[in-house]
């Protein structure tokens, strides 16, 4: 009698079986892992809220668009110093980026300049995007699924600053803008477009209003800033009004929806 699995030889349990975990049948487990892994780290690091910086990976520190690198770094430093000085240690507006080079690196670097924690949500791409060295090690994540990465951009975000960028930046900005327009976001979000000349060249919002495809009030969903000090004032004022004033804190406390720290799954 032959035995394909002789007595004493054990197969690996399913959750340690790499062949199964890489199979189509286990896709839902891989998706869930990209939800639960960041969730556990955010809970451990007491991170509830983020300020997300979007922008081109192609912006170099000393290149023709180097101004934006320097200003993203400075703005991230300013907001991190401000948020780390808030009295409530459960309320931190932590700088979060896509984890790669360019504007993402600049923002993570600025937060690191201020001595703060900073998040990188990296994703594997054909042109090899690698995590930049300024991300807090325990807050550096690698994603396979774009939609799970987008979830973690949006879910804890209380503000977003959108620097000049290409397809990816436009995709992220318009997705969040659509969610804000359609009131699908649970929380108020402060949206800032950074670089007036660039954005006026790239997106003609006035034409959208003129042709009736958006309402005039839709352009009030975001602000435009052209220097770190102006952007910082918009962020500070908007976040203070929405989240830090006594009535805003009361509204937050009365919410029954789960926070990152107390997620019900």
C-alpha cells in the first residue's frame, strides 16, 4: 500500500500555507490583511488623524520644480510642529504620503525634520517605486491593491494638500473631491490645492461651472495656496474649526461610528 502522506508528515495549516495564500481563493484574505495591518500599527502608534500630501514622484529637490519639493518639506514641518504641540495626545494630524520619491519624500522629510512621526503608503509599480528613507519605520506600508491604499489615504484623513502632479495625483484628488461633493465622507476634510499657476493651467474649474457640469459652490470645497505660510493657515484654521474647538470635540465624542483605535470588524 502506498501513502502519499505518510504518518508523521503534516501539511502546513492554511494560514501558514504560502501557496494557498498566494492563490485566487485566498484573495479576500490578502485584501483583509491590507486593511488590518495598517489598522493595528495606527492603533499601536495612537494615530487617529492624518494630513495627506499628494504630488508628483518626479519632482526633484534641485530640479526645475524644486521649489515645490522645498515648500512641501517646509509645510510638512510646520504642520507637524503644530500638531505635536496640541495638548491632546490622542489627536495628532500626522503627515501621510504615498511613500515614494518627489513630493512624497519632501513631505515625509519635513515631518521628520520636526521630529514627528510620518506615514508612507507605498505600492509596487512597474517602474519600481521604493519607500523613501524619511518614513517612520513602523509606519511604512507596502500595498498590492490600489483600492486598499486609497482607503487608508481617505479614511483617517482630516486634510489633504495636493501639490503639482500627474495622473496619480489627479486621480487621488478628484476621488476625494467627488466624495466630499457627494457627502460620502463621514468627517469634514480640508482640501488645499498647492501651486496656483500650475492648477489653473491644468484644471479649468471655471469652465466646468460655465458649462453646468459642476455647481458654483463646488469650487468652495477646496482652497488654493501658493506658499507654505498661506497653506498652513488654511490647514490650521480649518482643522481647528472642525476638530479642535469645544463644540467640535463634543461632536466627535458623540459619534457612534468607529474610530481607527476602536474599529469594529
